[in-house]
């Protein structure tokens, strides 16, 4: 009898444990459901806010920039959207649409064509600050709307901005713009602007063809950044404070090759907006922004600078810093040439690639192309993830990584990179020079 009672007690205790475990799991599921529901609600509110914001600022381009947006969690690839897709990947979840982003699509703050629709993609989490959030969303919505506005989605190489003279004259230009931004005296503003254009024209005369390449990127990223700032909800004082902070941050960027356009055009644009709030609507895809700004500000670019102008713009400090950087850069380039040119390496021909990268840290490697410290490329052959550097050729038809270290049928790895190959492709080793390449089976 005692044995039976003891067994019953054990049975009851186990049933209680199971009950409490089930109760705990049920409670946890309800908690997760509540958290998810709360997050979805906050995303829906975000879409409502940006919808209201684009209506409020539609006069900026005579167009409401609102449209399909993909908010993507980089860790899970989960999508939160304000529109459905044509293939039904995104399912309605309350007031939003959710799903998973296909693995072959790179995650970045960008615009893209997917399922026949133009989208603005933004990585989560979004900035908590309303002004920063509107800035980011409006920037990418502008990119999405560029074809409608008559602007190409175009980029260009500006390798001269990684050379000493290119960097010096860009920094001098920004020093002059900084002083023009901070003063309220009309004559001083015109003087600083004239000197800024002198530095720009001098830079472009040193590097033939650079004016065209700079202009292409400024029409693309420069106008997008200006749009974000003007639609951010910042007042005049907050816009000035924003640029004062950005100018300090910009000096610390490892390279200006692609990042310069995010600050030059918006700075000129903000100063010009104090005279003409509609200046941007007079710009088109063929506009030479340098000449446009010179005419709009009605300044005469000096032939030579006043004796003390260089000192006013911190020339000595800039010269010393850039001379030191040039010496370090020479050592860095020598190492990159060893890794990607001289030593055994892996070449991958690009067929139908999609790429994401950080525009602030690109390093030109002479005539060979640009080194990207981090990037992700998807192509017909699979996925390449780079965390330790890769060389992208000048015409974007080939990417080079260091020699493979570990190889399997599905994944090849080297120092700072991983290649996930599709079944129809292989890595071919021992080709001339000891290098490897990717080819179809």
C-alpha cells in the first residue's frame, strides 16, 4: 500500500511539473506573441509617420516620395513592409506585410528592383531619433524615385580622392564651406564660397576627368543626402549643428573616394537654400553642379588666393596629416598588392552580381581596382562574404580574394572571406601562377 501511495505521489508531482511547464510555455508564447504584436504595431506607426512626412515635404521635388519600403532585420532576414510583393512572399500581418528576404538579395540601405517593384530597403533597427529616422528613410525613398525624377542611379570611381593632393584640396574646400556655413555676413559667405570653388577647381585641374566623376556621384548620393536632411524635420539651427558634427566625423573616414558626395552637395545645397529653397528643382541629370552653384551664388572664382587664405583654412595641419597618411598608405598598398596580385589568390568572374558594401572605407589599388574591407556579393555562382578585404576590378567584372585555405563541396574559406558555391560551380586550382578561379562544372 505504501508503495502504491508513493507511486501516486510521484505521479501527482510529475503531473504538476508538466502542468507548470505547459503553463510556463503557454505564458512564454503569449509573451512572445505580445512582443511581436507590439513590434509590428511600432513598425506600422513608423510607416504612418513617414507617409505623413512625405506628404508634408512633397513640394521639395514636386513629388510625394512615398512608396514600397522593406525594413529588414540583418540577423534574421525578416522583412517588415508597407506593401505586398507580386509573388506573395510577404503576408499581411495586421497593418503591415512580413516575410523573409531571399538569401541571394544583399541587405543594405539602398533601393532595389524586386518582384517587378522598386523598393527602398532599410536595415533594422531604425534610429530612435525621429529626425535621423526621417533622414534615412527619405534618403532611400529618393533613390527609389530617381528614375521618376529623371536622375540615373549612377556611381563613379573617384580614386583621386585617395591621393594626397586630392584629399588636401577636398579638405580645404570643406574648411571654406564650414566657415561659410557658420557666418551670417553675406560678404564673408561669398568669399568663403569663392575660395571653396577655387580649391575644387584646382583639384579638378590636377586630376583630369575628376570633375565629371565627382559630379556623377554628387548628382546621385549628394542629392539623396540633401533630400534626407531637408525632409528630416530639423530646423535651421539643427541643420547647421548636424553639419558641424558631420564635418568633424568626415575627417576621420579612412577614405573619401565615395563618401565625399554625402557632404559636399548637401552643404552647398543647404547654404543655397537660404537664398532659394527651390534650387534643387532646377537641377537635372545633365547639370554640372559646380558651375550651377557658382552661378547660383553669383561668385567669381579667384585666380589666386589671398596671402593668408591657406592659413585661414588650416592648410599646414592638413598638409602634415595628409603627408603622414600618404606614407602609411604606401605600406598598405604594398601589402594589398602582395595579397591580391603577387601571391596565389582566387579570381571570381562576375556574371550577374549584386553587391553591398560600406562606402566610407574603400581603398584604391592603383590600376587594379579598389579594395573593399567588407562586402557581400551574390551572383550566379553563389554568395561571397568578405570581412577581411577583397579586390574589385575597375570595371566591376572580377573580384579577387586571398588564396583558399579550407575547401569543401559547399563552402570555401580563406583569410577574411567565405564563398558559398552553387552545385553547378567549382573552384579550379593550380592554374598558371598558382592561382585559382571559379568556373562552371
